[in-house]
């Protein structure tokens, strides 16, 4: 499948610090998405980066994509307690293809 | 605009019982899917549909049935519940973006316990 693998499995930081989580995948892709899941809730789409893009920003989020290394990173700057959640990457070949999710990175932001 | 609505939110079943998890979306999305989420296993795709009348199997389809008679609804049926089906179930729908990416909108989840 097109599943991504997030790393680390868990990350704990102080409020105000930056959080970086990584995603690796194995096959060629058209795009890669990041999703957030708050405890007990459904996943929420955060950002999409296409295979011809190297970096993308959205508010405090910065995503990079290195297709040669088959990896992506999600940086959350100036983290807040409300950023506490699990984060999942979803590499995709695009179109109506299914998305496959790994086990995510569980981020805890300590106030 | 309610998005993706799942019912029930919580359900307890006995082994062997059957039930249906309901999923409805009001965004006119063609694509719908069901995932289950278990601790340490991430989300696993059960079944999906690319349009009314079309369904297909995902990674873990055994023990589940789906149908797609309308664009809006995509129910998931457990035929004979087993304790291994204790999980949190998520329904998702999407409409491809201009670049062809499949961006999913998820429901809030249905937590199922099978005793």
C-alpha cells in the first residue's frame, strides 16, 4: 500500500517550542497530505504538498517534501497546548486513490 | 453544512449480533470510505466507494459489508460481531481537488465494543 510511516512515535515539548515530525514512504507519489487527530475525534486535513513542490507553509505549519529521499517533514512553530494531538501523513498517487495511514506521531505540548 | 455524520457514536454488542454503522455526507462527495482505528495499528481501510452503486474492498474487509445506493449514504454492516471488531470506526468522504488529490473529510467516529 501507499502507507507512510511517521517518526517519532511520540514527542513531548514545552509550549512555545517548535515540533518536527517526519514521514517516510516507499513508492512514487503525486502528493502527500498531513492530518491531525485530536483525542477521540476524527482526522482533520492540515496541508497538502504536491510532488513538484519542496516546501509549503500554512500559518504555523511548514511542510517539506524530498521525493528523492521519499520523505516529508511537518514543522509546527511556536507550539500551543491546543496542538496536542496525533499527526498522520498520507502519501498518495493522486486521483481517487485511497489514502493509507500509519500509526502517527503523538505530540504533547506542555503548557 | 453538517459534513460527515456518523451514528451511533457508541455501541456495545454481544458476540454474534449484527448491526449497521451509519454514515451520511451532505457535500455531494463521490468517494466515501470506512476505516477502523486500533491502538498501535493506525487506521486501516475496510471498504470504499467511488460512487453510487460502486463499492470495493480495502485492507481489512472480512466481517463487514457495505452498500452505496445513494451518493449521500455509505452504511457499514457487521454481519456477526466478534470481539476482534472492537474498535473505533471512521467514515470519510472526499472530492478530488483540482490537482487530483483526494482530500478526506472524516466523521467524528463510532466506538464499538463487542463483548
